[in-house]
C-alpha cells in the first residue's frame, strides 16, 4: 500500500515501527526499508524481507547531530564532516559505544556502526517524530537494483511491506558515500555524490578501499556482484550486439540509443536516472543491456562503481546471452 505523506501517515508509520514492522522510507539517495533500530525482531524482519545475509550490517538513520552522541564515539574529523555534510548523503563508520542501544543484529555484530542523517524532509520528520534511530538498507531484494521511487519499492517488496511513504522520486538516485572513520586512517568504502575531494577539503587526505573479495569484509555489501539487473550488462560499449538495449550517455553518431541517461552528458542528471533506466531496460524484449562509456570524474566515479558491480563477467556473459538463466 502506497500512501501520500500526510501527517497522519507519519503517525501510522510510527505505530507500525513500534510494532516491529518494516516500512518503505524515501531518502534523497534511494528508498530505504526502515525498522526500529533498537528492536532485534524488527531488524531481523529487514533481513528476512530483503533476503539479505545477516552478516551484512545496516546503516542507522538519525534525525540530527545530537542523536548520535549516545551511539558512537565522535572524533574531531567525524564532527567536522557531520557539521559540513549533514543532513545529507554521507554515511560515517564510527566505533560503537559500549552502552549503545542499537540492535547488534543491525551492525552485524561489528564493534562499529554506520550512521547517516538523511536530508529528505519526510525521512527527518519521521525519525524525529518516532524519536528513535531507524535501521534502513536500500529497499530492494539483496543484490538487485536500489529503488529510486515508491513504485520501485512496491514492485519489488510491496507484498511484504505494510506501508511505503510517498516521498517522490529520489533527488540523487545513488546510495550515500560511505567513509570509514573507525581506524586511524579514513577510508572511502563506497563512492557516492559526496566526492572524495569534498571530504578531503574538510579532513585532509583519505584512502580508497583496497577491499577485494578475499580480504576481510569491511563493508560486506560491497561484494563484487551487486545491484544487478536480470539481463546481462555490458559496459563501455562502442558496438551493439543484436537484441541488446543501449543505455546512452551524451550522443552517439552510429549507435541507436534506447534510453539516454543524459543527452547533454550531465553527470548529476545521469546519476538520478541510472537505476530507474536500468530497471526500465531489464525486460524480456531485450537480450542484454549495453551501456555507453561514462567518464570517471565527479559523480561518474560512483556510477561506474555501481555499474561495474552490476556488470556480467565475460565468462558468464555468453551463457546468459544464449538464454541459460543460471
Ligand atoms: O543511501 C544510502 O546509504 C541508503 C539509504 C536508504 O540510506 N542505504 C543503503 O544501505 O545503501 P545498504 O544497506 O544498501 O548499504 C549499506 C552499506 C553496506 O554495504 C554495508 O555492508 C555497509 O553499508 N555497512 C553497514 N554497516 C557497516 C559497518 N559497521 N562497517 C562497514 N560497512 C558497513
Ligand atoms: Mg543496498
């Protein structure tokens, strides 16, 4: 059931959260699947609905800076970043306080916590009214594409979610930037719309995650294959195979573009459209999705990161194109 965001719906949402249910929540990045972060059973329901492995921890959403003092240790770097970018699409990984009341299931048993203060007014209003932090991953089934509208949430999880708050299409369309501040050296775990250089302008130089699949999992959700459509996905294409849809960026002299992320090659516009268009092209009449090159600058870094995780490895590509669904 999707409902408009009138004040009484906030009340309904609060009642459901109190009962330990999960709800669809708009944020400026993507829609989240939210539950009361203090209740183990409610958090467990998130993992169940998403079919997500329980070792993959969730982001805790707060309404304001004041709300984090009881949850995590706030270093001076964290303080400076919160002052500059919150509310907004920056998630910080910080050491969990001993007395922190957040469900351990939400943080996957780790001694750190991922925290963010979303900028979407409806998300903030809900968290403020509810008075407790909300655990919320993106509201998609594990490994599929994140939802950027209430319709996307309805299509993938609607039958398991009692309420999806309508907050309009997501302004940013890509998940938040994740910065790990739990060790001496800050590490960028997930690129997003707050860029590496934006962060460095506040706290000095930061490292990029060296994570690979065999290394210790720091951000388990950053596993290599993620965010994937059902159809095989090819990147940086300069040719088109028969039956493929072409996701364009800018213009093409010789290839027929099926949907264009941004005709004027604007990265902000393209980021907003990326997940929606991947969903739109993920249909039976196409044998695959081919994506034109997207520059590795600014928001293009986060877009290429998501696309690479969604792309089909070469060896699997041929089987998929031949119609084998494995
Ligand atoms: O924009 C966003 O961040 C959206 C909206 C709904 O807020 N949320 C989101 O959540 O993208 P999710 O669960 O899809 O991605 C969270 C990522 C996962 O890769 C998870 O492994 C990582 O954050 N993460 C969570 N807690 C962590 C921790 N303590 N240490 C390292 N990584 C963590
Ligand atoms: Mg996700």
